[in-house]
C-alpha cells in the first residue's frame, strides 16, 4: 500500500488518503471518537504530513471528522438521522438543478453529459468505484453549471462537498454503482425530452436511493 501512495503527487495523494480514511471510517474500522494523529497517518500511508493534513481538512469539511481543542482531529459521531437530513436537502437542490438545466443547457453541455455517461460504462463494468466516483462527480457538477445560475451552482457544490464522502461510500453497496449509472441514463432521457419536471423527479429519486444504499452499506459493515 505504501509504495502505491508514495509515487503520486501531493494533490492526488491527499485524495487517495482521504478515500482510504473515508472507507475505514464508514466501515467502522476506525470508530467514532478515535483521535487521528497526522504523524501516525503519514507513516501508515508512507507519505509526508502535508497530504495527510489536506486529507483531514477535506474530511472535516464533509463532517466525517471534527477538530477539537486539546484532542486534535477526532472521528465524528454522525447519526443516521443526521445523514438522512443531509441527503434529503441535497436531493431537493439537485432536483432544482436538473429542472433548470433541462431548459437552459446548451447543446455542448448536453453532449458533455452524454459523454460522461458513456465514459462511465467501463468503470461500472470494472467495478472501479474510484473511477466511477470521479465521473459521477463530473456528471453532477456539469448539471450545476448547465443551470446558468452561478449562485445555485455554488450552493449545490458546497452541499455536495459536505456529502462527498458519503456519496462515494454508498457506491460500494451491492450493485449500487450499476444502478447509479442507470439512473443517470433516466435523468438524461428526461432532459433529452425537454421535460424538466420529470428530470427533477428522477434526480430526487436518484439521490434518495443513494441515501438508502448508504444506510444499507453502513448496516452491513458495522452491524
């Protein structure tokens, strides 16, 4: 593991460390209340403290860890109810983005979404969660931009960042990665038909299914 981490530039290295810690935390390998020491983590991943510090900053932004006086960085204790509230909120915002984007996107923006959908097929077939997660993020962020409402796009992105760890984790449950791509296809079909209301309903359902998959994943791994 360490050699794999050592060969990567600092920015990408912090992403790898963040992903590894996300998996360890959401699976219960690192339980809530655990203090995370930068030096120990640097040794664990064969990295310097700089990418570790950046990874912890990103985890704090998503709410997976907290910075506490005298204790440093500690794994947060998030209830299922709190996570459900967060997903319900993002589902409504994503639905608004899908509706507006349907009516406002340019042909080039529509083509970008179709290209991302096509590119994601290989990641699904390979079961490559990290690759699909990157394409999934690009798909949703492209929709935000296609609203041509910069404030809405900023808010959607901010909430997405808060939920990024959880949205990645839910892709690991069962065949969720395949169903996620299928749901993107249904959203795109509604967009192609120019039906913004249908695109919004499908996007809302897409996000709530992701929340349900996350709940099942946590129950399976922790339970």
